[in-house]
């Protein structure tokens, strides 16, 4: 089904927004790993049932100090200073478990939970430029990026139109069937063949 230019541009913008959130999560996960949080991961959840701005969940198997409270505070501080996303709340989860033969057990427990306002009161303002992307506020893109997306969308539509026109023009037309006279006996002349055809009432 053909898709209009406006819909295509919207899909591109949504894809860029998803990539921005994913990139932010990956960057903060790497920062947690470098700080000593083992098997660290960052997940951003938005939508129904989540706080305004989305929920950020940080999970790790073990912290650098071995003290759950201290490790959770360190993780909160890292997220506050590295995550380029304007979230609504943050939850810190510690995971545990292992495998015995073919049986694997996984456990997780929440060790800390805080809202954006609580973290702001504890750590102060975030570094400049981190609160530009969120699930509730519009995503900002440079003017040249928007112009480039629009130009690419128009170019793709124009190319598709030209290709379809070329395909339709190159499609062969159905030829009319031609009647071929039946051959006469071997050695018969063209006149004899014509008389033979006329005698058959063709």
C-alpha cells in the first residue's frame, strides 16, 4: 500500500527517536561497566503505566563495593550524569542466580527507587544537554537534519515514480492473433494453395 510523504517522514522521525533512546541507554550501560558494576544494563520504558517521562531501570549483578546501598547510589549518580534522556523515575535492580546442570534460576530485587525530582534534590542540576530527549516532550533535531530527511523522502518518491513509469511503458502489448494458411501438398504452387484454401470456404 503506498505511503504518503508525511507518513514516511513521521516514521523516520520515530525511528530516529528510538535510536536516540537506545544510544543513550548503551552509553550509560558502558559507564556503569567501567565503574565496576558487573553485567550492567539500562532499559528505558515509556507509555501506559509508566511515570511521565518514562521509567529507567538499571540492573547489574554485582556492584564495585559489594554494599547494596552504596552501589545503588553510585549507579544513580552515573545515570544522572551520563544518561541523555529526560526520564521521570529511576529504579535500581540487582540480579542474581545461576545454573546447576540444565536448571537455571534467576532472581532480581529492587535496591533503590527515586523520581527525577528526588534525584535533582540529591545531586543538583544535571549536566547541560542531557534533558533534551524524553517520551513526553518533542525531540529536537537541527534544521539541516530536517531538511535532509525531507529531501531524501522526496527523492525516494520521485525515483519510485520514475521506475514505475518505465516499467509500465516497457510492458509489451498483447499482439493480435494472425491466421496462417494451411500448407498444400508438397510441390504445390502458391495459386494452387490459394485455390485449395478457397475451396475449403476460408
